[in-house]
C-alpha cells in the first residue's frame, strides 16, 4: 500500500464544486483531497476573463506550492471556460476541467445533433462549451442560454418552488423550441435543480451533469497514469477565503458533507 | 472660488452605489468624486464580517493614500452594517454610512412605530438597522427581512416582470402582516425595484431609500464643516476591480451615467 499519496486539489469559486467533490470521492475513496472554495470572491460567473484568470492562478499556485497537490480539478465552469487554457500553459501537474468531459458525454448522448448548454453569463459568453462541441463534431448544432438567476436560487434554497419553475420555463423555453435532445448543465450549482429542469424538459431531453462527467474522467486518467494513492480511505481538507463556518454549514445542509478540517486563507 | 477641492471618495461592492452617487451629484454639483466599485469581489451581502471589513479597509486605504479624498461615503449597506464602526476607529477624515440617515428619516416618517427593513442576508443578520432604530427610539417595533434574490433580479434587469412580483410578494408579505407603515430599503440596488415594491405595498407604506437619505446628510455636513469645493462643476473618476467596460455599460444603461474616466485596480 502506497502509490502517490499526495492530495488532489479541487477548486471552485464557492460551494458549487462540492457536487464534483462528492462524485470524485465515490469513485476514488482512497484519495485525499484539498478543496479550495473562493467564497470571499464568489461568484466568478459575472466577472471578466482577466479577473477570473488572476484568481485561478493565485489559487492553483497556493495548492501547488503550499499543499503539493499531485493533480488539479477546476470544478468551476466559469474558471474552466475562461482560465483553463492559460492554466494548462503554466502548470506541470495534470489538470482537469469540467467542460471537456461533459462535452464528450453530450456528443455520445445526442441523437438529433441538437445540444443545449446552460451556464452563468460569463461561461456562456465565453462560448467555451459551444467551441469544444464544434471542435469535436462540426455538424452539431449548439443552443446556449445564460441562466444568471439559477445560482442565487440554489443558494437561497428555492430549488423546487413556483418561482424557480417560472424562471426555469423562461430560460429553457427557447432551447425546447429548438428541439434539443441533450442539455449540458454548465454550472456546478445546477445539479440541485435537476428535478425542476427534468419536469419542464420531459423525458425526451437527456441532462448531462458536468460533475459526474469530470469525476469519471479523473478516475480513469489517474488509473492509467499509475498515480492513484493506494490506501483504504483518504481525507478531505477545505480551504476557504470567507467565513469557514458558513461554508461548513452549507456543505452539511446541501450535500451532507461533514467538514472536519477547514481553514481560512487570505490570498 | 476654491474651498476644499479634493475629491469625495465613495465606495460600494459593485454598481449599487451608483444610486448614491447620482443623488450626491444632484446636491453637490461642484464636488469631484472618486467612485470605487469592488466588482471583482462583488457581492458583499453573502460574506462575513471579517472578510467585508478587510475589503473595506483595503479600499479606504487606497482612496485615502493614493487619491487624497477629503471625505468618504460607504455607499454599500453591507459594508455600512458590518465594517463602519471599525472604519470610524481608523480614519481621521469624515466618514458617512448609509444606515444612519435612513434610520433617522424612517423614525420621522413612521406614525404607528412599526418599521420594516429589507436588505441582503449579511445586512439583516448583522441587525445594524434594527439596533440603530432602537438606539434612537426604544419603543419602535422593527421587522426585518433578508431578500437575497433582489440583487440578482436587478442585475438581470428583471425589475418589473411576473417573477419579480412573486418574489416581492414572498418577501414582503410577513412585513405587511405586521402592519408596518414605513419600509427602509437597506440595499442600494433596491431603488430599481421601487415600482414593484410600491405596487405590492400600496399607498399606506412609506418607502425610505437610503441613497437619497445619505446624500442629504453629506451635503449638509460638508456645508456646516466649510469643506465644500467652490467650483462650478466637479469630475467623477471610477475605479473598479473587474472589467472596466462591463461597469461602464451598466452605468450607462441603468443610471444614465456616462463614464469617461475609469481604471482597473488590483488590491
């Protein structure tokens, strides 16, 4: 028993990436993780490329230098869309983004070649999902929709009420009118809304969640690179840039994560 | 013509404080202003006291040291509620917050002594408005309500649609049930929602907007301290921590401000 026992870094603008962490731990129980939530500067989805890239680099530097992570998952869709290509140029450790695995899964899923993508304003206006889809399949038709109210609705805990249904109908109607058969949830907060989204979309549209897609990709990549830790059970340490107690409370209430080790970091 | 020609600093977590700036310029056309919008870390209303205080100090230090402001207006309700008492201990220039003037106006306005306060989650849970009201009048009854979806609705531009009316009804019904006759808008974004709020509240509830309240206070205080600039027309310079173009676009579209001089600052 040993292998590469260094932790895997995972970062998000806030709490959304917890959905990715949960999926990763299911598939990689022997790994330790350092989860970095930039709660002091959340959200990224309304901010520009230069700002999001600067924040991402500060965070990855911290995870590499102070915590010696062996690999890094960018669990934030906005950072994946805006900063990932720059991060790839900088760092030598393996990096994983949430865009690529979801795109590959969506292309396998679609039958009519009409794929919808929803995300924050910055993710959608970056065109990262659209470009990644078209790069792999020049014939696919991509329909994008920014849904800026979904994140605050999730954070307010209004995941299944009448307001949320109306907002979902407002955002998704144009995509349904385009007869999409596959919808990529391009934001890690959105899995909390799956019941409402499925209710509106009906059974003919497949919903692709980027959290489970990236977790599968990381698990198979670590295995093939011989980089897995060989231990029974890893640990999770959390780093946040705002109040640690607020974060721990959200983690417990929304994803059932019991946060034992958490620290505030000032970048 | 001269007087104290140094600029007045005004800071907000983002764009909301523009409503305060507009009111200040109406009353003080001869003053120059430096508006600092912390758009790279917006919003403050979901963040804790320690984080908001640290950001506020970084910003005021910058305005005092690099821009020699003669006075400072904390145009952000969250920063006023969480950080203002610490700022008062630190700085020697006159400081103005948005809480105090709105509280004084509400106490003059109420007839039945039942006052409602709405704001972000952090502003409401700080109890700053409630405490300031009770300090001045031990008999006043205060009913508070956090309205975390109002800011994203305003930023989405959904200021008069059906979703906004439903959200307003959800948040305001408990206050109406308490028979308030005065409502303090404890967030600088909320003036954009006044039509919807008034439609729901009806004519029996007076709405107190903190932007115009603080502007009146600053104007009369500068006059009485002999600190007014004696010139015909002042200038406005904007400093932001995210994309300057996004900020200028919002300012033009929502409050009709033409932004001529704007700079990105990294704190």
